[in-house]
């Protein structure tokens, strides 16, 4: 039976009891399995949030702080939340999908995940918009209950953390993104990535490579000829980053970092005829130099400079002050 709140109908729900626990943080950890996400929606003091995050982390789970904005018209109950914490960005990708998954851990430090999700919808491609150039998959991403599910996607991931300070792994997503829509048939998305992070001593080193392909795009692109943005057959991106965390007086920390990225959202296009097939795009290279200054528990000052190789108009300096609670 659907759950209705303030006129909005939800097809799925999770209700967990809160009684008989000695404290709020202990209750949080009791409902968590290793690797699970706990999204804290409570309005409590920063000290309570920190205590909850520590207990959740000790349970092997991942804590995400959430700020629930008061219902604001016209969205009311659908008003966006603000997420914070080191796991917020990775959780966002899961929160936008609907599906089912199985997971497991070994005593040797391996973790695996497999499952199915609603996937993407290629019929949402807007050939007149540059959104597809900026993010091919972002432009055809589906949101939760509004997603078409004519074709589901499957995913799998494996990570190894058996050596202190080291995390390596990879994941793959595969599925038909035609969603049974007219004019789209057998358009298979294959997306895979590999990543690594190593934190020896005061260093924090990380890298990631991701690549995606969409099959049978030629027939669709023939119907889009004349528009500025056709569907790419392949795209990729990677980055490497290094940071050094120095301890300062008063328990402050200073972390200068450098990151290099290379991204190509149109690395190749299926052949649709001479003069009609788009040329592969040039890869954009981005260099970022910056510092993070932690001046108190949960308070960080950030300054970085980004240099774009192709689109120099996008060069910028970012300055920010963040507070995690």
C-alpha cells in the first residue's frame, strides 16, 4: 500500500523504531550494517552529530549529515536537503537510484556489491542542448520514482581495504537504456571505473579512471542530424591527486593539494555517413592547485585555482569556508 504524506505518494518506505535504546547515537549504530549509509536528519547540537558520526563509523558504516530545509513553496515537502560529510557525494549517486542490491565482506578486507537499478533513459537526450556535451550520462539520468523501468541496469563493485591506508577497487554498470521508447532499440550502456587511494603517513594520494560506451547510436543519431549535439559512442575521464596534511599549532591542519584531470565527453561517434558523423571532441585537461586549512573540528577554509587547457574562459579561483556539523 503506498504511503501518502502531505499529498505526495511514495511507493517505498523504511520505518525504524526508536524505543528502548540507551542513547540516540547507540540507536543509530544499531540499525547499520558494515558499509551502509546512515543519513542523519535530526536537528541536534554539533557535539551530538560528531558523537553519532564516530559511533556509526566504528560500526563500519558511513555517516552522512543532512540539513532538512523547512517546506518552501512551491515544492513544499519536496524541498531539497543539504548533505555534508566525507561520504555525502558518493551517497548522492545511490540516493537518486531505485533498485535492489546484495553486498558482502570478507575478513581479508574484500567487499563486494551487486544489484539492479532503474538505469538511464536515452530518449531523454536533448540534441539541441549542450548539457550532453557537459555530462552525457547526467543529461539522461532518471530520478527515483519518476524513472522509466522498461529496461533495468545491473551493477557490480569490488573494493579491497585489507592493507591499512590503502583502498583499491572498481565497478561496472551495464544495461539497455532504450527503456522501450519508440525509435530506440538495443542501446546498451557499459560504464566501468577503477580507483585507488593510499594514505601513507601525512600523504593522501588518489586516482580514478572511468570509461563509458553506448551501443547502436547510429540509427538514433541519423534522426538527430542538423542538431548541434549528437549522442557519443564513447566517453572517458580520469584524475590523479596528491595532498600533504601538515599539523599546525592548536590542532589546526594545513593540506596543500594538486590534481590533474583529463575528460572527454565525446571521444568517439558511430559512423552515420561522410560529412554527417561528428568528429571526436578534444579532451579537456584541468589542473587544480589549492589548500585546505582546518581551523577547528568541522571548520575548513578552502582556496584553489583551476586552469582549463581548452576553455580558458572557465579558469577560476574558488574561495570558501565550510562548517560540518
